[in-house]
């Protein structure tokens, strides 16, 4: 046997050794909250009309549907997949005031007042999801666990502290700096040059959160139709004809909440969102003392790169979840399991030899201006483009969309859009994403050298 053949066999064996016997390529969250086939999908029957048709059964669409149905409207939710098969039950469950643009960056671009307004609304969204979970009594392991942000270099640490201090002074968002010598009190890693803890950020079990939303929507009378793709929306006087793979439905109002899964048929929207693939691993069940050693405070953890690596303990079992390599061109998480596992062990060497029980992927939605958008196009309401942080802002926008249709209460948003940028010739095929991620990696290395 020659050497290359031996290397191939060793490589194969190493790859196989990272998978636990119960490994499945499926979101970990689905163990507790499997996507649902709905009555509508089973019967194939679509009603002829509804007061409101919501396209996309993620967090945003269902929160809107709950508020609308409780106000007495007849609401139908359509989704091209099973209910809960989108990002809502695939994400990492971090809850924050997250935006890819800092207060400083926004201040330079659009003025101090706008920059502070953006972060005030992100804070409202964060508090909104917390109070919504509490008021609705959704059992989804919500915890204000705090977030540790590890600095990937001394220059990154300076930038991080500048941003956090700016927000503390202007907006009162507290943080605690973590000196390089104290990093191990937060995470068993030598990767970081210090960092910071933001104590009021949280986490949830996203599968159970979304399932809780679906259950409450059904109780409010919302009808769900999975495996039903909306192909076109046409104006019919003061109503809309929604053309779907299961027939047409006439609606008084239409709401588009399709985010990273926006299909090409929804042209105006598909031209404005950039689908990015995210990838997450879940380890096998680990000894409690190992988790205690590596993540002693059981927070959420990420770093200061644009293309972050992120870590959290599972809320309902003793496993660790890890994500990274966002934007890599792959329709499956399987080819990335080995490099991601290697990355995880690089950050947490104590996990050497730990195997994986799940790996999965899902689509987030970037936008050309890195901002989420809510608005109205051709009399159709929309909210999408969350740039990797849709749990709080999706919940918040869902409530705003409902209020706009009901013409009541809180309707205003700093993210209200009269300009939702696209790019010439862009039709929804994000061929440039891997290149953009390589640019961000180069950019992060450049800052690290400063
Ligand atoms: C791997 C990963 C990790 C993430 N981590 C976090 C995190 O930690 N914290 C956080 O806040 N956010 C995170 N996000 C982002 C968050 O999950 C999303 O922003 C949010 O779930 C998306 O909005 P949504 O729930 O409203 O829509 P989704 O759940 O994405 O649902 C959109 C739905 O629209 C449907 N659809 C599309 N086109 C059509 C059509 N033509 N007809 C009918 N239906 C259609 C799709 O089938 C899909 O189910 C993450 C996302 C991913 C993928």
C-alpha cells in the first residue's frame, strides 16, 4: 500500500471517529421540536379567501399572525416547507442587540441620532422577546445568561472596548471588560486576547420558542398550510390574489416574512436579500464536569471577527453547540463537520476526542446595507434581512407588522425603509458570498496586525 493511500485511509478513519453512533445531519433543536406537517398540507385544501395571508412561517410571520388573529382577523400562514423547517428552528438561539454595524460606524454614515435610534430599537427588540416569552409562558429555556465576546487580537480588543464604552455612555448598555489573564474564568481557551461580558443578553431553545409560537397561533385561530409555495402576488382592486402551488387565495392584506429562504419567484424581495448558509454542530452528551470546566458560566460565546465562531451549551442536555464558517458554499453541513470540529477543538482543546451527534445548516439573510428592513411594497407588508440576528428583531417586527395592518399602537421603526438597496443584475443568486467572506477574513487579519 503506498503512502497516499494510507493517508486517505487515516483521513477517512479520523473523519469517521468524529461522529457519535447517534449522529444525524439534522438540527439539534428538532429532537424537541420537529417541523410540523399541517392539516392544510394533509388535506390539500386552501381556503378561497382570508383577511391576511402571511408568506413564511418563521418567527416574524407567526408573531404577526398571533397578534392579527387575536384581534379578530382571519389569518392564513403559507410556507413552502414544513412549518418550522426554516431558520427559526435552525438558529443558535443567541438573543442580543446584534448588528454588523457599530454605533460609531452608523454615526459616521447617518448621524448620531440615527445611530442611537438603531441601537435603542435593537434594545427594545431584545426586551420585547424576553417579555413576550414571559407573558405567553413559552417554555423554551429562556435565560439571561450573558454573552462573552472574545477578542481575536489586541487591536480587536481595543475596537470592542471602544464600541461597548460608546454604547454604555450614550445608551446605558452595561458591559464588563475581561482582561487577558481572566479569560479562563469565562472559557477554557487561550485563543482570546481578553474580551468583554455583556450581562443582559440571553439565550433560548429556538425550536421550543418557535413551536410555542405555532401553538399559540393555532389557539388564536390561525390556519397553517405547509408545503405551499407562493409564486406570485397580484393586485385585485383593494385586495390581492396570492397564487400558490396549491391554488389561489384572495387576501385583504399580504405579509412577506421569508427572510433567507425568499424564493426567486418573489422577485422584488429576492433581489434584496442575500442568502448566507450558516453551519452548526452539536456534540455528543458530555460529562457535566467537562462542560463546567470549559464553559463555567454557561453563557453564549462568540468572537470579534466579522465571520464569527460561536459556542453555547445546549439548554436541555449536556452538549456543546458550535457554529462557524458562515457563507461557505455547501448545501450540506456534512462536508464541513470535520473542519468545524477541528476549529472547535482549536478553541476548546479540552474537547479533543469529543464526537458529534448533529450537524446542520440553514439560511440567514444578509442585505446590501447590513440592516434589517421593514416596510411596504406595492401595498404588501414585509419584514426581512436580519443579518444573522432575527430572534429579537423578527419578534419585534412581527408585532409592528400586525399593528400596521390593524392601524393601532406601536408602528414606527427606525428600520422603516424607503430605500431597500439591491445591486444591478442581482436576482437572488448569491454567487459572491464566498468571496465576500474571504474579504472579511482578510479584513479581520489586517485589523489583528494593527
Ligand atoms: C445557522 C443559523 C444560526 C442563527 N443564529 C441566530 C442566533 O443565534 N440568534 C438570532 O437572533 N438569529 C439567528 N439566526 C437568524 C434567525 O434564525 C433568522 O433571522 C430568523 O429565524 C429568520 O426569520 P424568520 O424566523 O422570520 O424566518 P424563517 O424561519 O427563515 O422562515 C422563512 C420561511 O419562508 C418560507 N418561504 C420562502 N419563500 C416562500 C414562498 N415563496 N412561499 C412560501 N413560503 C416561503 C421558507 O420555507 C421559510 O420557512 C441564525 C440563522 C441561521 C441559519
